[in-house]
């Protein structure tokens, strides 16, 4: 690999072969240029006569090892390269291809858009005084936070890209030999630079075969894991036959998952996709010239929705944020584990006192429910680690663990993976996994995993070389590796080394170790409370989770045209279904519940799928509340609402609290039917302050986004600036919220299919008080609406441009004397107004009701709206098939042929014609329930009248239509495409019978 940097034009050049001269033209080069914006790059292969290196700087001489990817930071496009690394060792010397691992020591960032940062270390500051005379101060390199994270010594990569560090040995041996040498074959959940390398990997996949080989030959792309890799080689006694010692290698590889990455108090529990915090796969490898043995364990946070808010000291407060909506995410997590590793036995090391007991109880309850689906593949052992240490010390933990029958039985049944060192043939495979956790999944977890690793390694030695069990160097190195592993994972997550490592290293508990653990505990408390937020921001930037980030893309007009064509043809590979969403907003004036909420929540005889409730002034807007908001008032209202839903007349379904969020007095609650929690994903909440120019939360907004099947929603409740004449301040609040309220991965309010504001907008009516009251009494709403400030700014496009509102056929909701239906009679005699509004935008939304409820518990009347949107369900297999057909069509476009016309004429193969598929099911009709087969029951006589035969349709023996792609929810797109298009005649014959409805799309 020969990497050059040229300034005119601004390019990075990867020469795939040495230059013909010392400085001149390479024989062939891959050129990286900036695109039309800060998140676009142009990459192309060029022949030698188009690349001039006469003024270029050769970066390879600076020790560049390879590229981690491209990232956009502050409108600059940077290429991240590994500038310094040290080899850790060869984890499997018996393999013909060395499996050498290197630890990253330094990462450099080179800009494709500016030469400003070329001579600046990304880990330091630069003096820009010569370039900026108006601001002669030292600026930090834009990528300095990223450089600090990546240069921390916790990232590792495979020196030879011909082997995959991100994947455990069992899976690597099971791969096709061609895939095992492919840099594109990796375990995505452990590759930390997948976000910044994605554009390069996609570009690589689209190359022609000879260009693909040139690119791979350079070993340009580096895929890195975070965690720990340690290697020790030792001489062990040989059998008496020849007397020569056996050289054995003991390696430990811990792969930290990135899908729910973060620091200790900022990232806890699970997300909607089943990814949990601090998830680590740890693999123990023992290799000799005869065998290689692998043993895998996992650790991870308790997979329910929980967090620790506020300042945390040594008595950490735990809050389970979605106690009734965790089960689907919990089951997804364990479904992933059992699919990936086989049967899973959880070892829960949480205590039985105070906060840990709450979490442990929730864990056990969720797991009991999950076992109904997973059965014997899922089990758990509760082991109070701290209680056992208090009783018998650390020495007793190993003894007591080995006495737990459930653990010893699973150690025997899970076994380990062993392969022949010379042929790589599998002799035995590990058949299950232990998943260990404590509160942080650090100290106690590492201690127990060390014991399980030693126990399994002893089992292997008993079968192969019994005498090695008594080898002191082996167990000395084993203890050292696990101690280093505990320290490394603890530094990543908590900022300090692990506790109990003095015992792990030496097998003894010393006074120095006790003092060391006390010091680490104090350091952790300080780091986690006061430093980790900045570290969390750096991690989110690296993984692409920042609200303002967009992923770098390679300019690719062919695939861009295919994507655009797919968007236009969405109905061809998807269908919709109706749902009911109730939206309500109410300014509570700081009042607690005092009356029945049924007239507000159930104004019609319907059962909404989802309740979205926004509150303003849920607490009094005092100085104390603004400084430290009390969530207790919100919890009181949550309890009252849930009780109202549970005790309502003619109850047909149950509801759970999906998510709630609060900003001082503004709060947003979302409740959904219990059965819908499995199809609602990516639930996120965020806030935006607008009071005192964004410094105070007395005014502002709370937003919650979610994905219902394949349709996205964003709900915002807000409290805008008060005062009759402060229209411009309200407009500014709206613009601040619209541009400043962000979710993860760069999502904004307008990134969603449907947006609904339920807010106290505080817009008033520009008429005299007496006139407004008279028109209100006579229900002259048109005259009032003509003077409504919100309608005026919407018509002028100043605020809420593009939003709609239902007809205002109810009286103004502000302001009333408490407990009455009389407008304000105080000294201020406030003018009545429609301050409380519901505004929306989205083609799927269908407003059926917009009104107010006649409650008297506040000085505002609550407002509600009922929407009946269409929810889209995408058939991913059909989409993948259509994408492939469109791509093939584009690649074979004839000269002069218009691309848009050709794409529009493309149709799915006959197998996918939607008019031959059964209609999608609805609440009133199921597609297998027909007139000739009521309730889908197949008469016994049909078994004799319909001979078995092969068919393309698994649900219709006579039809030639293949619907397997639309009925399979779990297979990959590639598998479905192969089954449905490439080999339709291999499908088994299946007669029409009453199958279950197709599972929801995730």
C-alpha cells in the first residue's frame, strides 16, 4: 500500500502498486476526493497518466497502517487512518495464515476538504492565529475527541486482513473457505468502525473483479474491535516419548458490542432491538500443534429498560423506565443469543438488597415469561456474589459455584469447541453459552467468568493432557489474562481498572488490594458523574449517533437512481393497515388529578391503539422546579391515567406505558396496547429548552419518536412563550424547537413520516376582550378564527409552515376560573383564546375527531384529536428482489436509452405479481378465510381429491404464484430471494390450510 496526499486538487491517493519513479506517476491508483457536500466522497480508480504525484506527500513513510473509514466533522470530510500500532501476538500459531493481532496506539485524521489540519496532530491543539487574525486563539482539532477514544489502547485489528478478528473460532471454521478470507465477512455487531467504514465497504463490493482484487491486495480497510486481546506462549511438559516440550499459546479475546455503547451511568439496560449495554463476547483460546480449543462466554447489562439518572454516589439509584413494555425487547435479546450461541444459561450476580433487588426481580419475572417461548433453551441461576464473599471470602466463590447443580450441568452440556490444528476440521462444538451479569457487568462478572473459563479448560486438559492441569505457568498466565481483561473492560465502561483484580492475579486478598479497590471506587464516582458525558459524546460521534450527523456516502449515481426508483414504487412491495391514535394536550396549572379522566380519554366509543398525551405545567413553574425538576407529579398522573384505562367500562384491551419524558413542567406520555409493544421499535425521547434563550426549561418542548411497523412518528408537546403580544417570541420558540430538537443518528422532527404537535402554543386572539367573549357565547368561531394569531402566522408561513389543523368547532380553551366553566374573572380578565392546539403533517394521517373535554381541574380545558393513519408494512424480500432487478437493468442500459424510462418499465417477475397474491389481512378479514373455506378449514375429502405435487405457492397447490417471500419474517433477503426466484421448483408441496397470519414486519 502506498498512500499519498496531494493539495491540488485536494485528494488522497492510494497507489495499488509502487510508482514508476521515486516521485511521479503510480502504475495504478485509487483517488479519494471530496464531493459536493461535507458528507460525500468521490472514489475512483485511475490509470497512471491521470495521476500526478509530483507535489504529493507520501503518508506511508509516516507509518500509516491502513484506513478506518471516513467521517464528516464540522463540515469537513476526514479520512481516519491508523498511524501507530503494536503487535500483541499470534493468537493461533498452528494456523497456516498467522492470526496476528495489533493494538492501535494512534489514529490520525486527514481532511479531504481542507489542508488546514495537515500538519496538526489530531490529539492536540493548533494555533490558527496566522490564518484568523480576528480570533487569534488555539483551536482544538475537530477530531481530537475521536482521536482520544481511538488512541486509548482498547482497539485491536487483525494485522493480516485474511482472517477475521471480530468472529469467534467456531463461526470462522464453519464458513465457506472463500468467505473466510474475505475482508467483507465479519461479525457486524463487534466491528466498531462499521459506521465510518460502511461507505468504503459498499464501494468495495461494487468493484469489478480485477479492481476488487487490487483493492484487497492493499489491505487498505482496517476493521477494528474494542475490548481486550492478550496472548501468552509457554512450554508445557511433553509426553515421555521424545522429551521435547510442547509450545502452547493461551489467548483471551473480548469483543465489546457497539450497538448500545456508552459509559457507565449514561448507557444502561436494553434498547428496542434487544441490544444491551456493555455486551461483551469473551473467547478463551488454547492452541497447540495438535488442537485448538475455544470457549466463549457473554456478559451484558440486565436486558430491561432501566437507567440511573442524576448524581450517583455509592448508593446508586435505579429506575426501571418502562416496566410494562420491556418484555418484547427482553425476548429479542435472548432470541438473538439463542440463535447465535444456542441454549443460554444466565448467571445473575445481583444482590438481594435495595436497588439491586428491584432489578433482579424484574430480570427473573421477564425471564419466566420468555421461557414460555424459548423453553429449555433459556434458564437462570441467581447467585448473590457479595453475600457469599461476606460469608466465606473470595476463596469460597469458586467452591460454591461448582456446587450449584444448574451451573455444573450446563458446563458439561455446553462443552467447548475443538478443532484439528493441521486440517481445521471440527472435532466438537460448543453447544451453549453462559451469560453473566452483575450491576455494571465488570468486577463480579469478570471474577465468575474467570472461574468458568478455568473450569472448562480443565475439562479439556483432562481429556487431552491430564498432567498439564498441574502446570503453574499455565494458570499463572490464565489469571494474568483475566485480570488484564477485567481492567481493560472496566476502563472502557467505568473509567478505572476493575475491582478484585489483585485477587484474580495472585489468588490472595491483600491489604494493598483493598486500598486499591477503594481508590478505584472513588475515582469511578468522580469520572462517571463529571467526565463521562464528554466521553459519551465522543463515542456517539464515532458510531454516528449524534443528532446532527450524517453518514459519509460515496458518490454513486447508479445506486442512487435505483434507490430513487424504489421509493417511487413503494406500493409494489408493501401494504398498509389502519390504526387509531388518540392525541391529547392539557395545561394542568400545576394541579394534581381531581376528577375522572374518562370524558377526555374516551370521548367516543372506540379503543385507540395508542394514547399520546402531552401536559404543560405538570408542576408549578417555580425557580426550584426549574433548577431540579420533581418527577413525582408526572408519576402521579401516569398512575391516574393507567388506572383510568384499566377501570374503563367495556374494557376490551390492556395498555402499557411505552415511554414518558419530562422537561420541568412539560411532559409527554405514550401508552399503547399490550400486543403492539412487539411491533413498535426505535423509541427515543429528547427535549429542547427555549426559556431564557435556551438556558431555562420553564418553556420548551419534549419529543418522542417511534417506528410502528415500517412507519415513523414524531410527537412533540411544547409550551411556548406566554403574553398576548409576544407573537414573535412564540415564533422564535417554534423555530428553535424545529431546528434544535434532535434524535439519534441525525434524525430531526422532519425526518419522520408523520409529525404531530400537541402543545400549549400560547397564541391568542387579536380582538377586544368583550368582543371575544361575546363571539364565544354565540359560537361565532369563524370570526374568532380570523383573528387567531396561530392561523395568521401559519398563513404567512412564519411558523408551523406545512402543518394542518382540524376545524376549530369548540370554544376557546383558555382561561377559566378553577373548578368552573366561567372565563377568567380575576383582575387581569385574560382574553379567551385557543392556546391548546393539535397540529400535524403526514400523508398517512387521517383526522377523524378534533374537540375538547369539559373538565374543570385546571384553568385550561383539555383538547384531543383522534387520527386513523395508515401504517405501512414493507416486505423486505420483495424489496430486495426489485432492487436487484432494477440494478441489473441499469447496468445493462443501452447507449442513448433513458435511464428513468427504463426503470419505470421494470416489473417484478410473475412470481411477485401483487394481483395474484392473497389480499392482506385486516381487523375484519383474514386472507385465508374464504367463502369456499370458512375459517380456513380444509375438508377431509380434499385430501383425496388433491394429489400431492410440487408448486411455487406454499399456500395454494394449484397456483403458480410464489408467496413464500411474503410469509417468511425471519430469513434474510438473500435466502428469500434464492428461495423465491432462483429455485422455485424446490419448494415443498403444501395444501391450502389455515396458517397463522403473517408475523408483523420488524
